[in-house]
C-alpha cells in the first residue's frame, strides 16, 4: 500500500463517515484517492461494531453523488476547461463521449461501478455534450447505489483481510466485464451471421428474356 492509502486507512477510525464521503467525492472528480478500499475498510469497521452502517453508507453515497454532480456542472458550465486535444485525459473524454452517444444512460450507470475509472470523464462529457441532467442523475443514482453497496458489503463480509477483499472485488468485476464483452461479441456475431441471409433474400430476381 502507498503512504497516501496508509494515511487514509489510519485516519478512518478517527473521522469515520466524513472521511469516507470525502474520498468518494474526490474520486468522482478524478483525484487519486483510495475510495473503493476506504469503503471496504469502513465496511470492516461496521462489521466489528466500531462504525454504524447508516452513516457510512449515506456518506459514501452522498459524497459520490456530489462529486458526480460537480463534474457534470463543470462540463456544462466550463467546457472550455476540458483537457486539451492530444492529451491522455482528452482521449478519455473522447471515449466517454462515444459511450454516451452509443449507450446513453447505460454508459452513465456502468461507469459508476463496472468501469469506474471512466466515471469522472463521463461526468464531464455528459455536461459538456448537453446530456439531459435528469437522465444523468437517475442513472448516476442507480450506479452509485451498486458501487457503494458492493464495496461496503465486501468489507462487512471479508474486511478482516482488506487485501483479500480488494482482490475479490477486482476479480468479480473482471468476471462481469469479461461476461459483458462475451455477450456483446455474441450479439455482434449473431447480427453479422444474419445479415448475409437478409441481404440474399432481398437480392432482385434475375431478369428473364422473352423468346
């Protein structure tokens, strides 16, 4: 673990839900804080009776929602401050815009927990592109509920070993991602295989000539 992560974990018993909420807020603004690990650790403290579940869950959820909304507003009001073209962050914004154009609310929902590294950039892209605030918020709430519930729940069950809980979270998300990719490839292949048949059905009949 890094020194920063160690500091956050050491400070968790002192500041409790406030620190959990701060880390989820900052992570949704693309700042490098160990928000997922903090939720796992907070879940472990809940299981041991050192923290209460409701304040921890509400703080984590509220911080995440606040961070997402701030990112959306920044994208809407200050689009000119987005990363310059050619930079790595600009490439992430481009990917986020493409995902929004293709999948809309599904992209927002999945970027809260399954593709969380893309989440802050989806927030900015949604605001900058004029994506509807109500649709964004509804998908945001649903996705953050999954993220917060999953990681605090893991901490409550496996929190005695934070490394094992973090590895389990990564493995589970990896399996879900692989499954989603497999389903997507299967649907694409099915459409590809059907297309020639449809095209052949629509081919015009050869012209006949009279005697």
